[in-house]
């Protein structure tokens, strides 16, 4: 029994390292997942400067189940509050299960510099607890992001994640747990007749560039269809969304050629 648990822990660790396109606890929300990326122009979790461009306050929760493995599930919840003085956001997330758990708490603030520009920063506290390591792993890190909206149709975003970052506690644990600095650059463009296109480039220290493109189509009010693809490896995704009286239900299916299909479900309330 003990051997089996040890193997399961190692499997969770190996798979989580293999799919390092994201942090385990910082997954794209379900909308961005359906687009295979473009988080830097859709999600304040990856670009804190986006909150001032929100039309309403938003409370959302997301559930991500990769490859049908309950041990790799990520559950998250967040609140984004745009206002005239200092827009802010709060986010919490948990990855794994009792014997291998990664958790994160995040606070972000942003400021609209003009009608087109906004700047945002965030601070994250991440914690790893596992039977594999003698000590827990902890890290404090910061993100900085900028967003530009030159017209109603265009939105551009740039974000630097985990810069700077400070480890606390066991060096052995932190070397496995914590992800390197990452730079995201993206754009989205609203075409006529309810079609929105997006693209993103991602640079992670010591790893090759990643690219993603996506499209969101609104055939009729309150209903969206999404599709996208991410490079390295070639990974397609699909998504569907429906809104009713301030509530939005998002679903997404993401496919990895080596590991299989992943499912995401999200619920957002705008008020």
C-alpha cells in the first residue's frame, strides 16, 4: 500500500512537470481554456492590468480535471472589482489531493493611466505540501502587466509572471515546485458579426516559445462557441458558454496528444 501511494505521488509530480505550460495552481479560466490560451488578454489572473477594462464586478469559480486524474484537479475562485480609484482582484486556488497539495493566494491591484492604457501588479503566495518532501515549499512572487485598448475592437496585453520571486524554506522542495519567470504577449480583435480572434506568444525561461490562436463566435445573444490551438505540442481545444441573468456557465475540452483529454467547467457571476 505504501509503495502504491509513493508511486501515485511520483506520477502526480511527473505529469505536473510534463505539462508545465502553466502553474498547477494558476490555470487559465475555462473561457481562456476553450481558446487554448490568450490569457494575457482575457484573464486578470495572468495579467492584473485587465481589471479596469471590466464592465462589471465579477465573481467566478473554475474546476479543471486534466486527463481524467482526480489527483491532478485544480479548483480556483476569484473576485475582480473594477472601480475608478483602484481596481483590485483576489484569487485562491488548490491543486492535487491530500498527499500532494499545491495552494496559492493572490492579490492584485491596477490603475487606468488613460482611456487606453492600464497598469497592474500582483503578489502571490504559493505553498506545496507533500509526503515526498521533508519540508513544505513556499514562495512569494510578483507579476506586472500592462494593457492597451486603442479602439473598441483591439486589446493588447503584456505580462511578466514570477518577477521577482523569493523562496522560503526547503530549497529541494522549491526547485521542484516553483516555475521560472514567464513573459506573455497577446492581442485580441473583435470582428464584425460576433467573431473575436485572439493570439498569444509565451516565453518561459529555459524553454522554447509557445504560441496559441483562438476564436470566439457568438451566433446569438448569450451563447458563445470557442476553438483554439496551442503549439509545442499541437494541442487543440473547444469551448461553449451560455449566459443568463448575470450568470455565465463556461465549459471547455482541451486535448494533449500524449496525455489525452482534459475538461474544464467554470461559473461566473457579474454584478
